[in-house]
């Protein structure tokens, strides 16, 4: 195989590693591209191309994450990962780990870890790399990596929900949720939400966003039932779509441009968290992006005319 063929074969794995470390599609794609440049510019042939490329993309991602953390501390409002519509890497032997690790809830838990802890956890727990490979990738001893993993597991387990509805039940619940949303059905929405349900929006100061998280089933249901019918009147539609391995939807304006994504966290048969990403900087990989400010003005006018 040529260098290009070897690299392209491993590209899905490299992207998936980078995305879980960074929580950003754009940054992950940049990290993969930088990995290619390093591989293409190397005059020596590595014993294991997979190990070489995985180590390279991990180191690049760690460096990017360290600088990104400064930006995230100054971020306007809640920060959410960039929505991922489909994970390019599939491994039947590790399907459960891959699915769990790409959810927004898991990525937000990973944000609690240091860059090294995050990289070690992703390589070892999600992708099943040996400790020798992990150590080589992060530039630490195997003993140090074991300690990093212990700390990472402790943080992850402390925040991880105890129960999660199986996939079929999640999809059925999501179908009922979006039907109630379409009809502006407050009672129908409230019935599907956990008592302590919350809704969080990420606009990053670049689009209209919630001033703060909306808490409680009643408040979330009333907000959704009030806002979406107005959005529909100005031509906004949505298509159910898996977001980060969980039920969700992509919302579009009348011209088909992406307005926002919505992802649902379903636990114990109820929707506990709704996460909306409307920051246009985080949606370019989904498709052409709508003017959220213009739509917001239309929605407000529609609300005043009723």
C-alpha cells in the first residue's frame, strides 16, 4: 500500500481519537491533516503505521486542547461539543465503548479531565490501546499512564448516570417528543421530561441563546411549546437525526440552511437534558448555516402578531 492508502485506511480512527480528545469536529479534522503532513514528511518507515499515526494525532490533539482550554474559559455562555452526526470509525468489538464515549454527556465529563488524563482515557478505555502504546503516544511511562487512567476513571464514574434507556426505547421516546414539539403540546412534552429536566443552549455569543439553562419539566415544556410553533410559522423545519450517538434533530430555515442541532439525553425512560447548539462556528460541517439573528427577529414578530 502507498502512504496515502495507508493513511486513508486509518483516517476514521484518527478522526475519532481526535474528536473525543477535542470535542470539536473542525479541530479534529485539522489535527488529522497535521498528522498526515508529519507522516508524509517522515523519511523513515514506522514499524507500525497505526501506532505512529495514533501517537501523532494524540500528541497534536493534546497540544490543541491545552490552547483551546484558555478560549473555553472565556467562552460566552455554556460550552457544548460540536455536534457529530455520525462517527466514521466503527469496531464491532468495542461498539458499546465507542457509542458511550461520543455522547455529549460523556464529552462534557471528559472536559473535567486534564489533557493527559483525557488522552489516556480515550486511547485505553475507548479504543483499547495497550499501555505500551498509550505511553508512547502521550510521552509518559506505563506506570504514569496507569495512574492517569485511575484518576480519569474516578472523575468519569463520579459524573456518569447510573441508568440509561436502551436504544429502541430512546428512539421511541424521541419520536413522541418531536411529535409533541411539532404540535406545541405542553402536556405531551411535560409527560416525557424528567421532573428535573434541563435545557441548555450554546450560542457562544454568535447567535441568539438562552440567558441560562432552563430547569424543570414544566418550564422546559412551556418554552418549547411556545417557541417552536412560532419558528414553524417562519419556515423553520426539523429532521430527526442521531446527534453524538443519541436521539436528536437538525433544524433548518426555509432555504434548508442549518439553524441548530438538538440532542436528547434519555435516562430511565425520561428525557433529562436537551442540548441545543446554535453557534454558527460549530455547525459549518453539518451544512450551509442559517442567519440565526434574522430568524430570531422573524420569530419575535410572529409572536407579537398572534
